[in-house]
């Protein structure tokens, strides 16, 4: 196009601004929210990245549609008001226009449906599991089991402000992290022991309800090492906001070392859960006093 302001260029500009808002800059810390953040945390799994691309695409599309409708409204208000157009046309039908405003939205919906279904199928297309982790939601902490590794199980309880080590984010860090190897397919089996919870890790593009008496499965393949934080995302009671999820993605060698250590450590160690239970009980006693 000769005018230098073609539709493609406008789309590219929108796409650039959309991805500016929804992907973290290089300096941002992976796996946790940052100050003044707009849009998503950086995706570190193929699914999370596909979600962000789909989101950016929809943002461009709805922006173009909204601006188009706004332009039509402004045009109608100015061009066809009583003063500017005292003798209105008596036209009631226009076949071509009616076909167009039916067909064009159908085409737009189809353009949305194709990547939407592709993403949905990708989420439910489970690759063979390298590691399986079971996450059990409790009021108000998570229990993790590694069913491939005997009876390895532990609780992950949120660290209170005075327990945080330097660099650990408030309300997100836990006493025990879920540890998984990088670039491996991790299946997560999610359930709950009491009420509905939800196992959510934004950087993995994972958000799955934890339903008592039912196991729901999801998967992720983290392609970067680091600690990735999430939170319970289903209102589950008084301390709903205080049962975070911390997943530490490590190299395969580090994972093997951790497994050996964890098997010994969690075989006998008392868990933070007991402490939490007594804290919950005392809070409840205070409330009902
Ligand atoms: Cu919960």
C-alpha cells in the first residue's frame, strides 16, 4: 500500500504494544509478579507462550473492532443527526449490507475459534509423563506426593513475614517447594481433602480446580530453571490468600540429588502443617469467643 499507513502496519503496531504489556522484559524476575505489572508473567512452558500469543491476538482484534464501531457511531451521529440530515432516507432493506454484517462476524468468530481450539487441544494432549506429582489442597496449605518415588510426601506451608529469607517474596514463598526437572513433562494430579481449591502457576499457564473426591490432571514442561510462584485460585475459606504454590525447576542432576535428600528428610520430619493446625485452631477459638 502506498500511503504508508496500511492495515498490516496498524496491526503490527497493535501487536507490538500488546506483547509489550503481556510479556515481561528481560530484567524482570521470572516466575513472580513485579511492581506495576501489566499483562502476564513471562511464560516458560509451550502452553503458557501459546496462551500469551492467543491473548495478544484477541487484544488486537477486539481493539480494531471497538475502534471500527466507535468510528461508525461518530459518523452516524455527525452525518445523520436532525440538523445535518433533515430529510431521512426511507430505505429499510439492503440485501448486500445484511449479508455482509452476518457473514463478516461469522468469519471473525471462525478466525478466533481456530487458534482457540488448537490451544485447548494442546492443553489436553498429554505427552508421556517423565515425572508425576500429586497436589492435594487443604485448608490452608498444599500437600505434595511423588507417586513414582514410593511414599515421598510433604506439606508446603506459606512462610510468615518473619520467616522469609532475603529474596523470598512475601505471601508466595513456602517452607517446602515442589521440585521438578527442567525440560521434562510433568503431570500434576490435583485433588483436595476438604473444599474446592485451585492449583495455579501463571508462568506455566496452569490453573486447575482441586475438587474433593476427584482427581483432575494437568501437565507442564518448564523450559527454564528457577522458582515459579502461584496461589490457590478458588475461594476456599479464611486463609485462602495464604496457601501459595512454589515450584522449583532444577536440572536433572539437581533433581536426582533433591529426590534422595527429600526421601530421607520427609520420612521422619514433622511438618509445618502441625504448627499451622494449632495456629488455625487458636484463630478459630479467638473468632468464636
Ligand atoms: Cu485454597
